């Protein structure tokens, strides 16, 4: 009988003095101290505390949350949770402040949140504690990964796994490939070739012009014997000079040049003929006169 009483006493002492060993798998996992809007708003707005359970299902109905002050408490009920009062295995349960005027989470300075399975007492140890310092609006503090000792500031994720929101990587601009400078080889300006005037082809004619014909026959000597009737006299030289016709640098046709030459020759022939006839008549009358004497 005594043995049974001792066993019962030890069993009750174990659960009374060491509740944290029984509920070692239950954690305050995430808190939202500074929500957008009123901190004391009705759920699902306002401040909240999330529990995470890595062990067997735990019913937390009637359990109590405290902030750093032992007099600031929030009792867990069916009305201020995200659904029921059981924290499932590897699951979460969110407890909302839901208009409570006693319990509050500090937005500045250090803060500690504590979970007890009943109202705090002198011999009662918390099931879980959670500490943070300061807060930003609409940013939560949470364990990463869930249930660990690492506490970081996060994007709120009530009722789901905590994840660190990695910053969106800034895309660095693709470096512009600098073109290799092209070596510019100076090009010599082409030497301007002297323009050689095309040779003027002279059309030579074998037919002399009127001026050339007259120039050639500038002087014509005619030797006329002066011996008349046996008397020897000095030969008389008759020079026929042909004066060139001024053409005023006008080119005459080939037919006109030939006609002019022909006329000159006829004129010379007539002159010689007349002169010869005159000499013969002179000699004839002279002999006749001598015969008459």
C-alpha cells in the first residue's frame, strides 16, 4: 500500500514540476508585434502568436500566454485561435490578441513571450519562450526552420512554415563588349595624273594651197635673145613676179586653188606669146626697112 502511494506521489510530482519535459515538442514559433493597422484589432487582424508542434497532438485549451510582465496574460480559448485548440503533429495554431487589453507585444525595445499550460505560479516553468528586439510594421519574427533556435525577421506566415524571404537579386547589366579599335591605315590620296592633251592630228594635203603655189612661183625668169638681124645684144631677162593673193586666213577649197593656178599659167603663157609676137614683128619691120634702103 505504501509503495502505491509513493508511486502516485512521484508521478504527480513529475508532471507538476517538469511540464516542459512533457511538452518539449511545443514551441512559440512566430509572433507579429506590429501589424498594419490597430494592434488590438479583432482576428484575423491585430497582433498574434503562432505555436508549432513537432511531436504528438497537444490540446492547449486554457493555456496562457504572457508577455514580459507576469500580469499581462492572454488565455487560449476557442474564440481567439485560428481553429480549435489542438496543435496537430508537425502543425501550427495561431492565437490572436483579438481585442484583449491586457496582453500586448512591444513594437520597440526588448520583448519576451512565454507559454504556460496554466496561469503562472511561483513553481511553474514556461513550456516555451520567445524573445526579440524591436519590430517593423507588417514584419514578423520567427524561428527558421520551424522549432529551431534561430530567430529572424520575416514576412508573416501565420499557420505555415517560416521561410526567409531572399531579396530579389538585382540583375547586373550585361557588360557591353567594347569593340576592339580598328587600326586605321592612312590612305594616300591618289596622285592626280596630268592630263596629256590629245595630239591634234594634222591632215596634210599634198596639194599646195593657192598661197603656197604663188609663193613657189614668186619669180620666173624668161631669157629672150636680143640678137636681132645678126646683131648680138645682151640677153634680156624678163622676171615675172607673182604677187600672192591675200586670203585673210580663209581656207579655200581644193577646186578653187587648182582653178587659180590654172588661170595664172594661162596668163603667163599668153604674156609669153604676145611678147614673142612683138619681137618677131619688130625684127620683121627692121629687115624690111633695111631692104628698102
